[in-house]
C-alpha cells in the first residue's frame, strides 16, 4: 500500500477528490486544474463566441471569497430563461476544463444558442486554493458548492434580460447532492424561487458505496493495463471507503483525508427529501444520465425514478450512448476517455433547452430512454 501523508488540508482535499474519481472522474489530475491544449474545437483557445451571442465577465459572491464568472446571453431581446452551471467533484474553472475539453463553455454557448442565458463560474477551492491552505483546512460542502451556487442564482435572477421566475440550476455529479439545498436557500433569501433543477449523472448511493464500486472498477482496469501505481491507489482508497461506512465513528474522523461529516452530507436520502420539498413547492426536476457511465449506473437512475415517482413535475432521460459528461461514444467508458477530445451531445442540450421551455409538467417525457 502507498504511504499517504495527510499533512495539509490541500493534500487531504486532493486525496478526497482523487478517491471520488479513481476510476476516471472529473479532474483526476489533482487539486489544481490542468488544461491540456487540444485538438478539439471545444477546447481550442482560438474558439470564438458564436454569432449573435453576448458574453461579459461577472463575479459570484463578494469579499475575499468572490470568484470570477462569465454570463452568456442569447440574441433574444425578450426576457429569457437562465441557468446556473454547478461543478462536479475536483477542481473546476468557469470553462469546465476537463482533459482537452471545455465542457461548461461548450454547454453555455450551446444553451445560449437555444435561447437560455447561462452563468458559469470558477469553483471556490480552485480559485482560492492558497487561501484554504493558509487557513489550515479544506472547504466544507457549503464552501465548495452551495454558497456560490446560491449567489450565482441570485445574480442571474437580477440580470436585465433574464426572467427572474425562470432561473434554473444544473448540478453535475457531486453537486446534484446539494442542488435542491441551493434552491431552498435562494427562496429563503426572499428571491423568486428557482424554477427547476437539472440533475446530471446523479448518484443514488452514499459516497462510500459509490467509491467502493468505482475503486473496484478502477482496480480491474489497472490490472488489465498493468498499472501497478493506479492499482495500489485504488486498493488504498477502497480501504478508506470501507471506513466511511462505519456508523459508530464521529463526524470529525477522517476518511480519504476528509471529515466524515463531508461525506455524510451527500446522503441520497437527504437529497431526495430536499428535492421532494422543492417539487412540493412547485419546482420542476429533470434527471439525466448516460448508459455508458461507470460512475453513475442504471441502478442510480432507477433509484431517482423510484424516489420521485409520485411527482408529475419530475422527468427522466437516460441516453444509451452518453458518458458521465453527456458525451457520446461507443462501449463502456474507461478512465482514458476523460483525456480525449469529445463533444457534449446535441441531443442532451436540445432536451435541456426544450424542458426549460416547457410550462406544463404533465407534458414532460417521463420515459427512461
């Protein structure tokens, strides 16, 4: 087994992130975002904003924790719906730099071309890595995801040209666990309620279960590839995930370098209860997943369908050819896929834009195609 020194919060957080993505999830390159200069049009630094769209720099939050953001506006002059893009696990920039791709920039431009304003922002632990390190601690779930998403939604609601009553939140992977909490906090701040949640690649398992499954898959792939270093890392993380399952341990105990309280905040039962309250209050939810994804599976998608089965305003899409990031391919994805130039599925983007434009939840397609 490798010897991992947990001497700094940054190191602890990096290990937690890497454990979440040992089999190949977002930003497995480490605590700071890595950009691979690419062959892909989605990632090219020379890519230009499509004709008719407008962009401007914004800031999300205030004070020492403020982060840079970009607002992308469609050509339409009438008030348009808007959506906030939340990050998954690991480092995150406003462009969503994952391997050679810029996933969030691609989503923003595509959705804006379909009539939706999009706000995307740098993830706080990425933008303020040094500040967290100087304070001697890793970020909480609120600091990593919730606080900035709330600030982004409120900013978008107050943006001229955006319909404050049609602002949505898109959570990806890890952030799907707290998207409904974001909506609740926006409402409690006295703003217009969030209109709906788009939950992409959402897990129906507790983090320990998900990590155990992913590390088993990662170990299997590492053995097939003869990658002894990745195999040792997977086996180490597997042992740490087993500790996370111990209910007798207090919240302060570390597992995968993070307090158990961090992992326990991602209990799907809590997430489903918060999402149900959001639906009871008149919100709408779209849950989407890709059948090629090894991180969130058919059982995760089915778990969400069961949890929200009684709600007409909950819709579900499952795409046979898509991976964790809604990118098309052939065969079950592997860790290497996150390092390949790929494009976000136009079908997925069309469906999101169409769903945002719907006003009658009874017309939502509830099939799991």
